[in-house]
C-alpha cells in the first residue's frame, strides 16, 4: 500500500522532470564555444530527454548542415529585448564632450582670449549634455535581443 501511495505522489514529479526545456517550433540560438564563430539560429523540430533536433537557418552560417541534433546545454532561448538608451547616451556624451571642447576652444582662441581652456570646458559641458540627450533618444529607438541558456 505504501509503495502504491508513493508511486501516485511521485508520478507528477517524474513527469515534470522529463519535460523538455524547449518547445517544438521555438526559435533558438546555438551557444558557440568560439567567440569569432558566427551566430547560428534555427527552429526546434523534435525534442528528446537530453537533446533537440534543430533546423538551422542556412543564411546564418550553418556550414551546409541544416538539421542537427544538439544537446540542451548548447541551446539559448529568447529572453526578450532591451532598449539601448544607456549605450546611446554614453556614446553621445563622449562625442559631445570631445566635439564641444574642440568647438569651444576654437571659438575662444579665435577671439584672442588668453584662457582658451575656459571655452573648451564650457563647450565640453554643453556638448556633453547635448550629446547625451541626442544619443539617448537615438539609442531608445534601437533594441537588442537577449538570450538565456535553455537549461539552468
């Protein structure tokens, strides 16, 4: 009687443990061990207990193999997207500081002032603020795909 009760209670746990971490038809990316290797994306065709059969996109550098069996530890699944606002603002800040400092220095030096570094500093501040705002607005319109491992 105890073994029957134990079997009934453990059956859902065993069934959950045998479920594949990716679904058939899901978009995936292969985790490549070499950073210079091109990204390879594809679609899951079949799943097993420890691997999945993946149909790779031929335009993504599949090297002639369009279908292959891949262990789950090499699969990445989509985890959403994020905006690149901070990246754009940082790049715009740097470009604005350099450009503003150059313009400020040139403007003050042309007028014959004896301290052109004040103009460079003022130009760097104004250019940095303008660059950060502009870069942030441009970056907010761009997104980056995030990927996470299929198995933790």
